[in-house]
């Protein structure tokens, strides 16, 4: 089954472009949508799909070996859902049929890269899939070829090239030390006392820095606000919702949790970068007047929580990091979808030109409230539980100053999201917006879906915590 999640989208891309035509363009959209839905459903019924003997024979035929554990399943579900959301937003915001077809192809390419990243168990293969996702992201950011888009794409490709150099150098050093790039061999080699060797520490450090760049964390965040705000709405949803999370954050959790293992130096680095990202990202978001740019800085802050949780170096910290990664994918995608809805109706994302839109766009306004309350950690929504776990993990690990910072930063988060709601949706309807209408049902449907996931995960937290999120603590024991 895992191999099919790479092969099927690849075959779709080949077939769609060989048989290119007006009918193919229509089929491409629905085929991609069916694939994304299938992946999300396959995760829910993972025992029937991922461990089916028939699918295992397919995997052995192609001589591939993938890792599918509790963390992989969560990420595959997020990838399926957010790619589906991005696809539908693209359908309603890209007016040209050829553009939509090109976007579908690039989305499938990013889908292949992300699936490969979360399923591979070899460091060099991980790098290859990272580059597949990065190339598709670069093209998607520059999709409209405007000055701002090209500037954002240029910044991304330059910093991504630096990340590539760092990661390839680290892979070469680790290959010399372990003789292999497989996660298992690396884990065994780094478990010996020689792990304290300065070369090993240096290799791990520069690889982690490369992932910080991919994830847009402080102080390597320069590309992220420009890329998120200048990209077309559907691409902003993809980048903020899942792509940067898979390329930077998931990879960091996987490698630190089950390959490199925690150490005092790694923990200190993660805690420092996480804290700086939380604080600076939140403060920067306070001063923004552009809807998408504010959400971009908010993303930096929210990802900081994930890194801070991972830096606690505990099993509860890993659970909190993965849980908040899942929640952030959902509520941040929801907020970017709603920014796309507002932008498509008003023709701008400048919040100073908005006001009172809740009267004209009630669904968009209501789902935005769900998204920002979850991001701010307000109970009983999903974001509250993941932030609570992060604070408890930090407090129990003795990092009490960081735990207090995490709580205080949530107050700042609430402040800038309340500012956004006041400027965009609350108050008196601004003059000139009398003819604005709610987006069509298909557009609103994806907002409602993401809002329901955010509410549902919060309400059913006890059940989902035990069955879905708690098992991720065992990624540190996967080779034992």
C-alpha cells in the first residue's frame, strides 16, 4: 500500500499530460480529489489498507521499503485532507482552466514528495523527496509570475539551496561515520559512545539548521511571509497547512525522536529556536495590516510551539508536538481558506479596507472564529488541548520559564486574532461593501469541514488522545 501512494499520483501526472485535452482537464481535478480522499480514508482504515498482504506483494515487487507507524499515519491523513482543501480552493480562485490543470499537476507532485518524506526510512531518500516537494513549492509560489510572487519564490529557492547544502554535507559526514544512510543503521551508529564526537555533533547541528530553513523558523524565516502572502490563495493553503510542516517540522520530529535521539545540546537548541519563533512571530503578527501576511507570521509563532514541545525531550513533549502539528494544519488551513474567501469577494487582503463582513459572509466569519480561538488555545477546541500538553510537558521537564512563555504568547495570539476579527468581520459594515456576498457553497464547504474537524477533535479529545496521538511517543523506541 505505501508504494501505491507514490506510484498512483505519478501515473496520474503522466497520463493526464500524455492525453491532454479539455476532457482530461476535467478528469484530472476529480481524479486528484478522489486520490486525496482515498488517502485520508485509508488512514482511518489503516489495518485494512497498509497491512494487506496483497499490497505488501506490490511493495516487494518494486523493491521498496517504507516506514508506516502512528506518526506516519497522522501525517498521511493531514496531507490527504489539506491537499483536498487546496485543490478545491484552486478550483474556485483560479479562473483559467489551463491554470487549474497546471496547478493540479504541481499539487500531485508536491503530494508525491510529502508522502515520500513521511514514509521513507532512509536519510538520502528523505533528502530526495524533500527536493521533490521543494521544487514543486518553488514553482507554485511563482505561479502567477507577478513581482511579489517572483520575489517570494526567489527568496525561497536561495534559502532552500542553503538548506540543501547543509543537509547534503550532514548526510555525507553521517555516511562516513555509519557506513549507511538508513535510519536504523544511523541510529545504531549514533548510539555508540563515539556519538559525542564533534563531527557527529556538527553533522546533526547543520542538518537541523537545514530543517529550520525548510520550516521557516527564526532566524531563517525571511522567505516565509513573502511566499505565503504573494502566492495564490490555494497555494498559500498548501504551504501554510502542510507543505512546510512536512518538509521542516515533521522531519525534525522524526529524526530527533527516533534517529538522532535527544541530547542536552539538541534540546537547548530546539528550546531556544522554538521560544524565539513563538515570541517574534506573535509580535510581528500584531503589526500586520494584510490578512495573509498576519497569518504567515502567526504560522511562525505556532510552529514555535511544536519545536518548543520537542525540545522538552520527553515522551509527553513528542505527543504535544505531533498533536499541535495536526491542529495547526487544520486551523491554519481554515484561516487561509477564509482569507481566500474574503480576498476573492473583495479583491484585496488589506484589513484596513474591510469591516463588518460578518453581515455579508456569515459562514466565513463563524468558521474564522473557530480557527482563531483554536489557535489561541481556548477550550474546548483542539488547539487548547495540544497547548495544554505542551505546557505540562515543559513544566514537568523543568523548563518552567519556557512553559510560562508559551502561556503568555497565547495571550498575544488572542490579541492579534481579535484585532483581525474586529477589522475584518466585526463592527459596522464598511462603506462600499454593501454588495458583497458569501462565497458559493463549494468554497464554504471546505471551511465548514476544517472547522468541524477542529471542533470534533477538541470535543472528543480523550478518545482521540489515547487511540491516535499517545502512540506517537513510541517513535523513540521504534528500533528497539
